[in-house]
C-alpha cells in the first residue's frame, strides 16, 4: 500500500471513529487506529485532525457541521474530499455518463476512497486504476454536473 493510500485509509477511519465514538484525546484516537492495525503517531493524528477540520469541544473531537454520531460521511464539502482533490487531482474530463479523474501514478485509489466516502449524489459507482479513476453517473446531465463540481472544487483550492 502506498503512503498516499495509507493516509487516505487512516483519515477515512478517523472520520468513521469520530462519527461513532466520543474521542476525548488524540491518544484515544491513536489507540483506536492501532487496534485496527493502522500505523500512526501523535503528530500524524494532529495533522490529520487539522486537515479534516476536526475541532476539540467539551465532549471531545467533533467534525465540521456536527457532533459525533451526526451520521454524515461527507458530501461535496467534506474536508477529506477537498484535501484529496487538492493533493491528487491533476485533471478531470467526461465521456458520456462517466467522469474521468486523473492523478499521478499510484494515487487514483486514494482519491477514489475519499470520493466514495463523500457519497456524492450523482455517482452510482467508481473504479480506480493506477492513475485514473472513473465515476459512473446515471445520466449525461448528472455527469456534467459532477464534472463542474470537481472543476470548481479544484479551482477553489
């Protein structure tokens, strides 16, 4: 597994943990990750929390827009998706109902992980290779909207 894929996996797991469990300290989060055999250090956790937009509240760490157990995995405003687009997306195109996302070699899987976690409405399925990810949409109009969404996201970063 590449470092980019490991980071995406770790951040996705952090999102899942924060949505289900009250996490008071970074040390608690580190224990959850280690229990899932995901390597991390306190410094890595700190960077991940900052990148995901998590903040410390009186009840523990919370994600933007809600408290733990808010049931949301992301959406187009997901900090994790925005970070993945910033880090990995090199280009975006469309062919019919398929939106094609280009990355550097070895990074398509990491981007696909965050796209899947965000549960974007137009997408019915994704597939990733080494440097290319396909996102299948139900219609040409949905694919056009998704293309604009990714272009806007990339332009705003």
